[in-house]
């Protein structure tokens, strides 16, 4: 299959998604989901557009182009600019499967310095959760560590699960069906 870049430099990749170069209209900061969701809570309305990639378990904050050139090492984050590409979901896609908009593309781009401060705050204050007493960390498989299998019983987790949603009125929320899925899973472990 041959793909061609459009006039804006994006390349369609199916299902309405497109591969877009960073460094032109925006740069991106890629972070792990848990750190990103906590940073959104801290940033509030200043968050800007955010793409969730459930398969890779990461999210992308879109920031002004060129603003990541001075991004120094920060654990669990990567600055993406001119030599990188990001999969942009269709404007209307707000749920999995595949990448989706956690916060709509129409929002103004996030302030890079405010995002960095929020990420630093999250990384400095993140409490280490006490593990479930049934969890033997020494015996976890690669698939359990990556989240492909249940960490407690090893059952394969086969569907994308939306972590939640964000609205400017209420902030970060959880989809109604997530707790019931967790409850069912915990009861079976």
C-alpha cells in the first residue's frame, strides 16, 4: 500500500487517523498515562490538546512548535519535535480503540513551561502505592508488567479500555463502566 503526504505534511494511515510531523504546527511531549493524567489535574483549563494512545499506554500533550528544543531530561517524558511524527486521531474520535483525543484538538496549545512544572510536581509528589498483598512482584511476567495480562491472575486483557475523559467543566473523570470492569476482574482473580 502506498501512502502520500498531504499539503500539510500529514500522511493518512486509515480509519481517519493521520501521521503528522511534529515541529510545524506543534511539538509534543509524550508521557506515561498515569503521570499525564495527574498532570492534567494540576494544569486544569491550561492543559491544551491531549492524545491518548491506549496501545502504547502513553499520551501526547501538544505544545507550541519549537518550544521543546530546551526540554531537559525528565523521567517518563520525551520531547518530540522536527524529527518526530505523531499519529493524530480524527477530530471526532474521543474513545478507543486506537489513539483518541482525551482533550479536543480545538483547545489552545499547552504552555510548555507550565506542563513541565506540572510533570515535575507529579513526579516529585507521586506516592508509591502499596501493592496488593496477593501480588508477587518477583514473579510478574513481561506481559503483566506491560499491562497486557492481569497482574494478579495472569488473564489476558483483550480490549482497549478508556481510562476516562476530560471536560472543562468537571476536569478528569472516569467512565461509568470502568469500575464495574475492575470489580468483575478483581472478583475473578
